[in-house]
């Protein structure tokens, strides 16, 4: 049953995150302006809140799930280094201070 969820991608690349943030801010700005103007015309602040909430819900539906448009530029990782046989532990750190001999 859990194997179904493993096939669903859950990541977003950096450019996708930037795009999602721009879409979110744009929708919120437009809905706030429209809600403010409409609420002022009909003299009902409640409609302003409803329109802004509708914009918030719509922007969340567009930006929170990792849609394919947010995964177009995946990161390329460096290949893994081969496992060394433990010789790095035997080496003394080079940046350690050596004791000074007093004259």
C-alpha cells in the first residue's frame, strides 16, 4: 500500500520554488486589489475578505503540490566518492598546533 506513495514525486527544484513564490505573490496581489475595489464599490468589507480568501485557496492549489512545471530543472549531483579503507582516520589533522619548545 505504501509503494503507491513512493512513486509520487515530492520535490521541487530551486527554479520551481522561485516560480511558485512568484505565482503565489501575484495571485495574492491581484485578489487583494480586486477584493478591495469590489468591497469599496458595494460597501461590504466581508466581500473583500471572501475574495482574498478565494485567491489564497486558489494560489495554494497552484503552488503547494509539486506540479511538473516546478520540476523542470533538477539538480545534478556529483557522483559518490569511493569508500576509503579508513586511512583518513589514521592521519593526524594537519592544522593542529604543534607544541613549541621554549628556549
